[in-house]
């Protein structure tokens, strides 16, 4: 699942592909926004990204669906 985080006063977005569920991500974002604690995201390769909760502008959580790739019939 891809998570996109916009940061205040910063032109670029932070994008992370994670294996966490939508419910886990939603609760982590809500806690970071409410308490001002860092939002901690771990990607599929094990890399960890910290985003300060007080500077989060927006968070976009993608869908859990896998896209079909190739030229075969659906």
C-alpha cells in the first residue's frame, strides 16, 4: 500500500510503499496528528521513515488492491 505524506513548508511529498493495513496506518496518522508525535512508517524493504507529527500537512493512503500487469486477458 502506498502512503503519501505532505509536509508543511516543504515542496516535495514523502512516498512510502508499506505492507501495513489501512486500519494500522489510519490509527498511526491519527495518533501523530493528535499528540504531535512522529509518524513512523516502515516500507516493504525494512527502511523506516519518521515524519514529525506537528508538520504533517496531509496524508494520502492508497488502496490495498494489486494492479494487473501484462497483456493477458482479465
